[in-house]
C-alpha cells in the first residue's frame, strides 16, 4: 500500500470532517498573504481562454525556459470549484517556493473569476483539457525542465484520466504525477457527497457556485441545456445530469460518471503515479479506494487512516505570536515522492 508517509492526525482534531474543514479554513487564512501570483491568459483552440497563475516572478511565455524556478516546475490542477485561492494551492505553492521550483496552476474553465466564452465548462474526466494545459506548460518551460503534475480531488481524477489516455507518450511531457484525495470512482463519491449530512455540509456549497455559473452559461447560450432543471438540482447527481453531462457530450450522469472515473484504468497505468487518499475522507468512501491488485506496478497507493479530504493537518505552532496550523506536511510528502521518481 505504501508506507513512505506515515501520517497521523493530531489527537485534538479527530474525524474526517474536522480535518477537512479546519484545514481548508485555516489554510486559506494562513497562506493568502504569503503567495504572490502572476496571471497569464492562454487562448484556446476553440476561441476561449484559460487563466494560469504562476508563482510570483515567473515571466511570460516570451521569456521561454529561463523562467524563475530553474530546472523543475510543478503543475497543480485544482478540485471542484477550486482556484489558486484554495488552501491546497497555497500550500503547494509555498512548498515549490521553498524548493526553488517553478509553479503554475492553470484554472479549469470558469474557475478563475470571469465566465469562460465557449459552450462548455469543465468536468472530472477532462483529460483532453489536461493534456492541452500540460503541453502549453511544457512548451513554455522548455525541454530541459523536469515537469511534475499534481491533481487535487476532481483535478486528480482528470489528471489520471490523461495519464491513462496518453499511455506510453505521457512520459514525454511529465516525469511523474500525483493525485490527492481524488474521487477515482465518481459514482461512489457522488453518492457519498449527496448522502446524509454531507448533502448539507458540502454538496450545497458546491451547488451554490455551480448554479451561478449555470445561469451565466445559459445567458451566453440560451437553450444549451435545461436551466430550470439545473437550478432545481438538490444534489450533485441531479446537477451533473442536467448541466455537466449534456455540455460535455455524455448521455446523462451515469454515462459521465462511468466514463470519467479513473479507477478502472489504474491497472494499465504506466506513468510513475502516487495516489493519496485518507480512509476517513468524508467525500471519497474508503470502500471505493483502489487496492493493490487493481493498480499497475507504476502506481503507489498511500491510504492513511486519517487526514480527511485534502486536509492532512499537522500540529499547531506559533508564528509572529499567533497560532498556526501546520499544513505543509502534505505538499512536502508529495513533492519528496515526485523528486525520487524524477531523479
């Protein structure tokens, strides 16, 4: 299963919900003022745009491979309704900064602030988009740069789907990848988010911003999808069936969740891949996590008993006279693993 990172949650912070929520709230506060971003806008082939946030000081594409960060760059793909403001983006950026790596977070469409222009959004199996983003970064940093990619939650599943679709050619772009708290079985994860208290703790938070984007998309393209049904959705299943699936060519939510899930392709995965899931993740049930016989030899599974969903908090320390929850353990462990693969 992989024991290179023996994570254990603090005794004072029991349970997956607490480890998830406290990490998100505290992490967003602690790192916001410590990461300086530089935004680039990339034009896509379908007359749309993607906003990419580089760790501060990184020059534009015209500068080429002499960017700040030298010989290594980390690409981070965010989760559902995430952005460079998400707590995990901040902590991974700080880790890259500490290692003198380049770092970039390309936003999925519609997640950087302004609504995107094309009659589409983003989804959990968006491997073609992942591939285009990675090729854009590779062209920008140059062939001599070691490139790593990390996907968090939805971004982790989409990254693994790209690895599976790219097959043996993936190593031409990146040296190794990692997926953190990824919902590799989308049906199991979707049902978990929509059930019990999760429906009120998490699903409604996601739906609030997703419905806002659906309204904007309907104003751009009237009749593109059933807006009243999307706005009436009370679960992610209902919203994906009304909005996400039809916008991206799927025949309903079941077809979307089945075809977009990365778990069935893990046995054939050839790229050095780390998959990290806490067994108490409230959004990704332990019962659906991959086992050793479901993953190829290139796949490393880390499944600690605690950590929550993209949480993995450490102890509290003091910084400038204030308490600070340590959250760098997660990016440190993941980046250490990536470095070993790229050596």
